[in-house]
């Protein structure tokens, strides 16, 4: 008798990315390359309940006074 092992699902990892509109790049080596690109890997879970919210429904960007102070807010949904 041949049995097939159950399929192991690869966990989905939500990612949000943003580039400033009108970004023309930097000087010399960065010409025509985005210099305002931000990317974040988002993890939202309730580990004590073994619950992972791995579907990203919406993202909101809250600009700060400096670019380092920019905050991202996400709305997550569980896969089930």
C-alpha cells in the first residue's frame, strides 16, 4: 500500500511596499533607481491561541515629520 503524506501548506507572509510618487532616483549610481522604496514584512498573530492573521486586507501609511518616523498600519484577517 502506498500512502501520500499530507500536503504541508507554506505559510503566507503579508508584505507591504511603498515608493514615493515622482521618485527619479539619486545621483550617479542611483540614477533611475527608486530611493524612496520602503518594504515591510508584517506578522500579526495570537500565538497563545495558535491563531495567525496572515491575510492583509488594507494598509494605511501615516507620514512622520521625518521619513524615519513614517508608520504603517495594517488590517489583517485570519485565513480560515
